[in-house]
C-alpha cells in the first residue's frame, strides 16, 4: 500500500489519528506487513512487547473467560505498554487469519525521542481517560449508596401450590416477565406481593439489572428521595437507570404525590423537585420497569398501568394449604437444622377450615409455632397446630371434614365443570322453554313448581348450611362463558376491560333495579293471581 494511503487509513481507522500528519508520514515507512494464522498468539501477558501492532484485516480476541475483549481492524496493540515501558496484562490470540502492520519496539522509541509530541499527545489522552474513569467511579459509588438501602437481592420463593388459582398466578407472572409494561399487583395483606414482583423481575430479560423496593409509607412528602432535586442529589428513579422499581404499599403514599406517580406510570416522565426560588427543573424520562403494589382498589392507578394482577387470598386456595404447609415445614426445619416433621391429615383439614385473614404470613407463623412444640422427627397434630378454638368455632360443623366423600366430589372434575356443561347447560334451556311455552298454571306446569315451590325455598333453607354453593352451578354464568368462548372463536379480538369505575358507581343501583323488577313480577304473578304465574327466575 502506498505511504499516502497508509497515512489516510491510520487517520480514519485508528487511535493514531490524534497525531499530526507529519508524524504519521514519518511513522508509515517504518511499518512492516505481517500475517499470522488463526489461534496463534500475538501478545503474551507479562512479557515485554516486541513492537507495536496495527490490525489491518481479521479479528483478534483476549483469552479471558468470561469477559473476552475482541479487536477489529484499526485496533492498536501494545501502545500503552510501550509508552509506559510495562508488559501487557492480557494475552491476545488471532481468531481468524489476520494481516497487520508491525513497528519494532526500538524503532518506536527512536520516533518518541525524535517527536516528543507523540508522548505528550497520548499522555494527555491517558489523563483525560483517567479523569473520565474517576468521574464514572464517583458517580457509580454515589449511585450504589443511593440504591443500597432499597435493593432486593433475590426472590424468596416461587408460587406454591397446584390449584387453578396457583397455576393462573404463575401464568400472569410469566406474561408480565415477557414484556416491560408497568404492572399493578393487588391483594390482601400477608400475600407476599413484593415477592411476586421480584419473581417478575428475575424472570425477565432485565434480571441482571438492579431491582429496588420503596415503602410508600416512608417516602418524603416532597418526593425528593424519588425524583431527586433539580440542582442536587439524584433521586432513586435516576440512580436506578434501567432496573425495576417496586412501589410497595402505594395506598399509604402521601396524597400530594399520587398525581406524580400516575403521570410516571402513564408517560414515564417525572419532574425533579426544585426550591421555591429556583426555576422549575426540566422533565426527565425513566427507562425503569415500574411495579405497583396495593392492598385496596385505586381506580386512578388501575387506569394508568398496562397490566393488573390480582392475587387470590389463602381462603380461596384451600387446595394449596397442604403444599404450603409442607414447604414451610421443610424451610423451617432446614433453617433450624432439625429432622423434618410430618403433619397429620386432621391438622391440614383444620387449617383448611380457617379463613386466614392475614393469609400466608399467618399460616407461616402457625407452622413455625407448631414446629417449636414438637420433638424432631415427630408429627404435628390438630391439637398442636390449632391449640384452642373460640365459641363460634365450637358451634360449627365442617361438612368437608365430616363427609370425606363430599370433599372428594367437590375436588373432582364433576364439580362444577362436568355438571355445568354436561347437565345444567341443556337442562336450564329446557326449563326456560317449558316456562315460556308451557301452561301458565302451577297445577299443569312442573317448571313453575320447580322454581317457586322447590328452588327458592331450598336456597333459603340451605344457605345457613352450605352458603352460596349453588352459585357454582348458576346457569347464567355458564351461558356467559359459552357466549364469550363463541365470540372469541368467531371474532378473535381482545376482550374489553371490565369498566370497574362505572360498575362501582352504578352497579349497585342496577342490581337494585333488577331486584325491584323481580319482586314486582313475583308479587303480581304469585300473590295477586294464585293459580297462575309468569316465569320470573334468577340465580
């Protein structure tokens, strides 16, 4: 390659472009072309370099694993070692056959003595790089100091259980982990919702980024710890960068900060706090993943997030209590270094009959207390895990405990799906047809007697004993699910979100109106005309 072309290539492709053109014109004739084969060592760590290398074609890489550094055409090797008269600290190997230019070490030193500007130029560059590294180090130390009190190091546990509620919750977590949309996690106290937020983060592509959790009850009313100050210390959002930010107990957030959090969720923009005598700070944009946790319904937050996850309480996950108790026993016994304990089936049934107002936290405390009262290798009985019961509990009779066959039936595929879609779906349509088409006298129409003489009295009489168990076979819900499934098959479009705000505002009045219509129909059909009745029914 002609000398002018070499000079142009060095100016356009290498770090030597900092040198003046006359220095490059003096350096270019001293370069020698060399070729080496793949997997051949070019630079050996700890050994004095024999010269300066400029990669022309091919690819080089350090032999460090992990964290190998690749070199592409234009890379200059051994420059720092020759300037500082120190051996290189990394071994460089050719990944492919390469061509390069080589300048002997003694010739390079002659050029240094002949052109002092070479040393001055690269010394200034090294000083600037050192200043930049020092600034980055100071900023990273400040950033770590800001984030350290809030960092979540790992998720405590996964979702325990095999019920449909547990499977659905796992599915929601996986879906939330597959994207970076904002998430609202809603549920009662004691459900470890912060652990679910950690599962979303550590299951996502950002698992290597930091994750912090902020207790909203301890946030400054001004919001300075979150948003930072315009001419001062950065806030948590800026220090976090591309990590995940969890707002825990957001229902306890100061009222004056709620609009700012809603704006952050909707637009990902926030405004640093400024002093009254300072001009307002310009808005900033965050790249962080935002997860909000609340224990009560907050419509303004529900409308601002992209995804909402409702965590079911323990009282509706009775089938998971056995798995959860086994997990807590294994965890606590391993932590205390004792032999694993067994739990009696009666103790599990006793726990399943309890509602657990404090959910998983209360269940773990019960298991921990029971383990402390049992010798290693023993059995946790009903009396140990539930030592006393109140007067209300003494008067109660658990049908599921008293009739195990009933428990197995309610857990079988027959309840309620096979009954609903194999019997109720067709039977209710037949009953409605008989009500409308058949005679309108109770003596001749069996459907009228079924509803008014049997169905409603049995519902009222059975309520103190079995509660609203009949809702599981409600025909209206079955037809709603069938209609929804047909709509999804014929018109495959996303379902609309439930209008929660309008339902909370007008739903009660709507139901009250339906009740009045039913009552009026019942009065006119049964009480005023005893021998006949129009078909009025509901579930």
